C-alpha cells in the first residue's frame, strides 16, 4: 500500500511539526533510529491526543479518511484519538520511505490511574516499523499520557527511559485469558520509578491490521456507550524543548493537569462549558467552532450534566 499523502503534503507536515531541515527528504536522511525518534518526538508534541470529536460535535463521528485527518490536524490544528493519529502517522512514515504496518491492540482500563483487570479487546492501534538493518520498533503516537515518547524496540525486556522517573518496555509473553499460552504477545509496560512494579497496559501481536478492520474497531470505540471514549473527555499534549520531550499537559473531563517531567499537578478545575472551551484554547491551542461547542449540549460530558 502506498502513502495517501503527496510530496507537497509531506513537506507541509514536516514544516508544521517544526522538524529540522536536516531531516527533510531534500537532505536525503538515512532511515535510522535517530530519524524515527526525532519524527516521533515532533509528532506527539505538535499533534495532541484528543477525543473532542466524540463530545464537541453534532454527529459525534470519527472519520479515518487520511485526507480528512490531514485537514483536521494541519488546517484546523486539532488532534485526534489513537486510530486517527496512528493511521495518519502510518501514511507519513510510508511517504518518507519507512517499512511500516499497523497492528491492532488490546488494552486494559484504568483504576485510580493504573491499568487493571482483563484486556478489553481491540480498541487501540500501533505502527510496527522495520528499519533497513532489520531491527523492529513499536511506534505509538496516540496512547495519551502514559504512551511511549520514543520508538520502542521489539526486544523482550529492553528498558527505555520515558518521562520524568518513568521507564517503559515491551515484554513477549501470553496474556492470562489466552487459551493457547504458547503464542506470546508483545506487552507494553511502564513503571513510575525503579522501585515500582511494572504495570501491563496493552498487548499486540505482530499481525498487520487492514483498513477494513480499522473501520470495525473505530465504529465500536467511537459509538458504544461501553467505550470510555464516549463517556470521558481526554486531551494530552506533550511538551518539547528542542528535540526532547520534557513534560505533558492533560485535560480529563473538568480538570487540567500538568506534569513537567516530575509529579503531576492540578492546573485548573473547570466548572462551566465556557471555562472548558477557553481552557482548551489557552492550554492546548484547540479552538472549537460555535457548532462544535453547541454539539455537547445534552451529552453525558457536558459540564453540569454528566459525571466528572
């Protein structure tokens, strides 16, 4: 499959994420881990994770058409949730010459901030890149606050520093619900300090998922009342200093929080829709149209109506 994006669109994107000129196609950079890493850092610090289309919209639909995504991210300066950002980024990587495919992911939900319980099914996606030297990396530009801030090698137990005191890694092992325990999956884990236990957050196989599968995954994730995406509002924007991720800013329903590479602190508690719309613009650079703002009326996440 070829990329959906033209060379001109790729040039627009690389300028949009403020990628240094030495990494533009005109400089003919080699397809190395350094190139993959700096792309990743500039992507997640420019295009935020956000599911506002499921809350501030009249029809509350997520369109995975690559051209729709390009317009949303670059022209509207919006973000998107996992399937939007990962599918968009897949086409970016393909256009830049990387060997890449997209894989479905089973995740675990949070309880008091930590993953718990069973894996709930295919509601997330990642990209798998194979570099010319044969090494493979998991690329996740759409998981939110606990997502990897750099490519992770598909090497069992290899630990990478993530943000602040947090470490991340992939381990190759089966998940408890598997009947056939002889077929391991790659499991993404994190710990917030060297003294903490590892938390298993999601699992994926090295199996390519196709566009038709994403339509099915996206429909359930964006429409089901059992999907946390439809009942919780979430925005995550990583912060960059030069070519390094140094912190993250988050909105969860009515709370704005910030983690400057250490402990998370509360920045603002929002009480009205007017306050939240303004906070989205001030803290995340996300401007909503009048129609989008009116789209939340009567929805479970409207401030003053639903759970916060």
